[in-house]
C-alpha cells in the first residue's frame, strides 16, 4: 500500500474515532451549533452507524437535510446522575415539575409547525387539566412561568424550538409576552430515547401486569414499565445463547462508555464472564482503539480515558465549583485514613471553611460544613471514587490516582 493510501486510511480512522467521542459527549449534534462536528459525522455516517450498532446496540440517526445527528443512547439502568439542567444562570437540575412541563410542551408542539408562547401555554393548561395525576398548570404564578420557561429553553437548546420573534425569557416577567416560535416536529420526536414509544405502552400502575420489579433485561430497574424498557433484540424472558452474549457485550460497553469507572464487583455474572473471556477482552480493546480511547484494565475494574476529553461531559478534578475543590481535598483523607464516618467528613469540611474564610461563601454559615461535605461526596460518588454504606464512607480503588505523594511534597 502506498504512503498516500496509508495516510488516507489513518485519517479516516482518526475521523471516525473523533466522531464517535463527539457523539458520546453530545448525543445530539446540530449543523447550526457545530458545523464542523456535524459535517464530520455526516461524512462518516455509515461506519459510525455500524460502530454504535455493533459495540453498543445504539441507533445513530443522521439527517443531512435537516442538519442534525442523534445518537439514541439507551442506558442499562436509569439514573439521576446526569439530569437535564436549566439553561439560565443557575444551571440547576430539572425537578419533577420541569420534567412534567417539558413532556407536555413536547407533546403539544407536535400539533403545529408554528406557535406562540401564549398559545402553547394555554395548550399546556388544557393538557394538564385532562391528564390524570398531573398538577394543573397556572401561568399566572411566577414559579410556574419559570418552570415553563426552563422547559422551553431546553427545547430551544436542542433545536426543537426556534424563537423567530421575541425572547423566551420575557415570559418570566410578563405572562402576556409575545414570542413566535418555529417548531421542528421531527427533532421533537427524536429527543425521546426509548426502545418502545410510550404511546404504545398500555397505561399501568405499580401492581399491574405491565409493571415488574425488574425489566426483561438483567439490569432492569424497579418501577419502570417493562414494556417501555425492553429491547426486543435481546430476546425478552427467553433469550437464546446468541442473544445473551449480545446483551452481555452491549450492556458492558454501554457502561464503559457512560460511567467514569466500572468495577468488577458491580457487574452482573453475564457481564463478568464476558469481560473475562478471550473474545470479550479482544472486543473491549478493539472498541476502545477504534473510538480513540485508552483502555485501563485493573484487577478491580475498567476505565476508558479520552486523551482529548472530547467525550467528557463533566471533569474531575477541576475548579468548576466549590464542591469539586472540596471533593479533591477530602478525597486525600478517604484514601489515607481508610473508611471514615460521615461525622468526620463533616468536621473535615468545616475545618476547610475555617482555614479559608474567604472561600466558598455560600457555605460560610451555620451548617455549612455538612452541606459542603454532602455536595463533595455527591461529586466523588458520581465519578466512582467513593461509596457510602450506612454511616461509613470509603474511597474506591480509582481514588488512588489522586493520592498526594507525601515524599514529593516534603522534598519540594
């Protein structure tokens, strides 16, 4: 093979790897928001579709004419570690009310390609009034308008809604604000990532046959309608050997791509057996290589490292918040002192606040130490660095990479 051909092959592999990690970090990529990333995905869409289907069982939809690419990521287990966040300054996570209004807005937006904020608000009022167990929507109240605006801003962020005249935030202060929207109904539909559309699932309450303690797959979650979360390709309650192996591969690689670290003691028996097999190890390494990750294998578990941080949505350590800084400082205590009580962690956080009285002003009040410790522990748990069991908090194996080298510290 000529030198030019080698360069072209290498360039193609690098582009595919970069596109894979881009989609993992941002499952919805728009031409309007990132023309370069979308053009790369459009250019390599066929190998990308094949990569995600083979390694993860995820579907990639690329719409060149409509200008977006959507990776339909289906998680092995539902969780609240990556909530939708408000697009305003607070960046606080969505609460139940905002999720409810988001769903109602999305449903009502499918009826018309053009609408106004006032018309949409009235349609949501009517929809909430007829939906059982959904609290009424009252746009006269400031807190209700704020939740409504947060739902609309998120839809705007994803390109499902475009303000052609006026600004959505104007509705915060005035329920008579005038805002004209163009609706991308196709993109609204694409926002939903579920094996089975909810409209095809019979309404059910806990205790009904459609609800089970666990879904049909081995990692199903309590309280989730089995019919909504079941992926037919894995065979349901009576899978074949081929389907069980397929599920083991897909579920394991999904976890590796979605979670900061995967510990062996958290794997199902099927996942553990697959990871230990010769075929499983080869496929894991191949998936990591083709996506541009560095696969770290340890006795305790696995870790995928993105050298370019393209697939990274949240970083640690960084100085992006007081909780992250405190988490790094408290982690050294957990690593060196072994499991500690929650009370000791609270006291340590309170000591940090006393040592640095001009730092973390939001915590410099009564009860600030326990609040800072709780927020720091949430960060450590999210990154797979610590685990709480009852009143005891222990560092997990991956935390060792953040240990302070005392010898180096003393020499310096």
